[in-house]
């Protein structure tokens, strides 16, 4: 962390370079997180797609969760929800779109998925859509109020989603 602190500008007029350096450091840490996840998956007998759906997805969402917790404690539940929705929208549209654009620009060819990864990704996308619709139904049904029971149900749902992904991977569903 001392290296990161030493490379970060600390004057307000250096805001843009601070943002750029933050992106560089996040990129470096992301590379190591993906590499470690791939290696761990190899040791556990899980492929990259499953590790991405479980380990990397949770790891990249922890900072968002911390931000949502911080604003929710201050009574700004709407900002916490907006953070979660906005973060996932950003991840899907820019987090996937930008690297694919760079790949296609420099390689001149599209990215092809393997049949096995398509099977897992189609299932994960179906789960994502179901979760989004379910979340909306829960919030509307609870009169746009987030309660302890709603939070518990969402946590339970996440554990259930991980269970479904693993069961699908192991061929049980």
C-alpha cells in the first residue's frame, strides 16, 4: 500500500491523473485476481467461467457493497440501491464493451465462446434476469421499503444462486 500511496497525486488540480492512476492500479490488481482465481479454480477442478460467476463476481462487488452499506447507514437507501444497479450496469455495458472493442480493434476478429462456457453463461444470464425481476417484485410488493427480512431474503437468494450455478456445472440440473 505504501507504493500505491507514493504514486498517487494529492493535490486537487491533479484530479484527472489521480483517476487515471486509480484505474491503472485497479487494472493491476484485477489481473492478479483473475490469475489467482483461475489457478484456484484449476486446483478445485472448476473452470474459468464458474470461477468468474462466483469468486470474481463476489470479489469485484465487495467495494460496491461497502459503499452501499456506508450510505445505507446514513439513511440513504435509495443511493445504496442506485449504487448496486449503476455498478452492474457499468460492469455489463462498459466493463464488457470496452475490452471487447479493444480486442476487436487490435486483433480484427470477434471473440468466440466455447460451447461449454455458453452453457454456463446462458444459465447465469437467465438467473440474472430472474433475480432482477424478483428483486423488483419484492421491492414493489414491500411498498418500496427495504427491511431486515428483505435483506435476509436477498442474502439467502445469493447463496441459492451459487448453489444453482454449481449444480449446473456439475451436471445435476
